[in-house]
C-alpha cells in the first residue's frame, strides 16, 4: 500500500497500524489481509483467487473469517506468517488454502503449511487445494505429513465447511 507516500494523511486521519488487530499484525508481516465475520480462514495467492474462494465457501454454506492474499511467488515463510495471523483469531474453526502456482511453487507452499502446522501446534481442520508449478512435489510433501490435498476448489470449499460444521479437530 502507499500510505508511506502520504505522511500528511496519517497525521490527519491516524496510523494505518490501528484498528483490527489481525489486519494490523498482517500488515506488520507484509500480508494483504481483510477481516470478515465468519469462522473459516482463507489463504490464497492473488486477490481474484481469494475472492472466488470466498464465494465458493459461501456457496457451500460457510462464512469466511478473512481474506488473506500471500501474493505471487510466496515462499514457505510467507505461508507460515499467513497461518500464524489467521490462527490468532479465536473464531476461526478451520482453514482453507487455495493456491494456483504460476510463480508460486506448490512445494514452497506445502513446506510453509507443514512448518506452520507443527510450530503453531495447529489443531483445526485444514484443507489445501493447489495446482500449477511444482504441484506434485507440493502434494507429496503434504501427504508425507498427513495432509490430504483437495482435488478441486469447489470440493475443498465443501470439505472445509463440512469439517467446521462438524467441529472436527485435526
């Protein structure tokens, strides 16, 4: 964002690092994040993919807790940071990660997911859908670590809604 270019606006209207605590934390970690009112955490790469994922979750009967865009070319650390921010919200009952790999590599995303799950001792349902660059390597990493990747975005959305409704713990 360009707030740094307009210091006079910060003086007039206040800091961009005020307000929703999850948005503030995400900003500190260089993530694009918008809080919403639901209980399903959403991570995607690209605003369009994130928004279509929100629509799929809604269509499947769920409500998104957030919109978190990790951007293109995201490394494992970015994925870890995104999960850390989402898991700060006690309303979140499950997380859906939907990634399309162009410059974002599936193996990097998978490494970040596994590391975050282990380091954060994640106990919530997690559904991952990935396609594109290094997809098979990413899927293999997930499977080796007990995470079964979803086949399609629609199936992934249905699955996370089902798991959160059932109150399933990982």
